[in-house]
C-alpha cells in the first residue's frame, strides 16, 4: 500500500468544494463529500492504477472520477500524491498539476 500525500493545492480544492456545498446546501452534504473523498484516496492508495492515465497533463498523472469531481494524482516512489480535486464540469486542461 502507498502512503498518502495531499498537496497544498489539493487541500485548498477540498476546502473550497466543502465550503461551497455547506453554503449552498447542507453541512451534512459537505461532510459526506469530504468523507467520500478521503475514502477514495484510501482506495487509490491500495489500487493506484484504477485511475485513467492523463499524459497530456504530465508524466505519470492519472485521474479518477468521484461523483462530480475528478481526483488528479500520481505515484512517486511509495507515495500517492493527490494533486488536485476539481469539479468535472470545469476545464481541467488549464489546471496546474505539478
């Protein structure tokens, strides 16, 4: 199993989505989103090749869809690095993934 590393940008993405959901909907929905995100990170640590390769975004970068967001990540040595958590309706080609 890989160890998990969440980049500062991915952490900011999660907080932004959490706050948006909490303000526009219910706190419990935001908590469900965060819980599901971290369960998905754990799943990816156990199965890092589940995600689709995304070579146009950089070497070794993959993404995995979770509800209405895409989780962008890569494996470096024995770590799974979560790079971004991005809403699937937004243009992901302009994301900074390094």
